[in-house]
């Protein structure tokens, strides 16, 4: 039963890539030990990365799971179309669009990106959403936080056979930062895309 859903998502990515070049981009802050959260919050203070997050996502559709959305102080991120993935049909998020499946969330985000004339859909978590989308994403924008915190959720492993690092920038901690960090850009390897499309 799971295979048709996988095929649907591959088609969703390949068609925009060919026609309108709307990318699926995963954006995450990840500790050196892979942790991305603890108890529904970030296990560090990194105001510089919050500014980076705002700049990267501004004006673009943002796809988030329910728990991640609620971590935004329960209000939609301004200047962006917030698309919240929730299986709870009674869940309501004023100021945001609620989708009951990942495919529905991505279709809504693609329509919003076309209306806004932007080239990317930003996927911002949480762990389950990352796990479902990393196989169909075009780019990963990772802030590597140089800490080893305890946590209950981790980012999926980044397979070097599927991804290549194209940019790296080292940052010392600012006055409101708990740690130094590195911003990284990963692009999907062409062979990996061809392999995914070949499974259709």
C-alpha cells in the first residue's frame, strides 16, 4: 500500500523540476550529534540562526508538522504562507493552511509558490516530515550547531551518495548565541535523481 504514495511524491517533484523549477528545500538546525529538538523545543539558543531562518524562508511557502508549527509560539510565521500537516481533522490553525497528508501539503505549497513567483518550497520540520521528504528534496540547508545536546528527535542521516556539499560557512557565536555553528548547503546528486525517477 505504501508504494503508490512514494510514486506520487516522485512525480510531484519531477514535474515541477522539469516545468517550473520549484524546488523542495529542507531547512534545519542540527547539532553535531544529529539532535534537532527536545521536548518540542530547540535545545540551544542561537539567535543568529533565527535571523538566518527568517531571511531564507521569507516570502516562501513553509511546510511544517503540527508540533513544529505550535513551537512558533502558536502563531503563523509572518510574511510566509504557513502550511501545517496534521492527521487530526479537527485541528485548526488560524492564519495557516492545514493539510491532512504530505501530498496535499506539497500541492498547496506548489500552488502558493507559483502565485508568489518563488522557486522553492521550504520544509522546516519536524523529524517525521524531514524523514518523509528527504528522498524527494532538491536541496538541504543545514545549520550545524557545534553542541552535543540531549534530545528526543534527530535529523535523518545525510547520505553522501545522494548529496554533495556545495557551500560551507563557519560562524563564531554572536552575543545571543550559545555555540559556534556552520551553515551548509547540500545539492542532490544527479545520479540520485535519475535513480529515483527510474523507479516510476
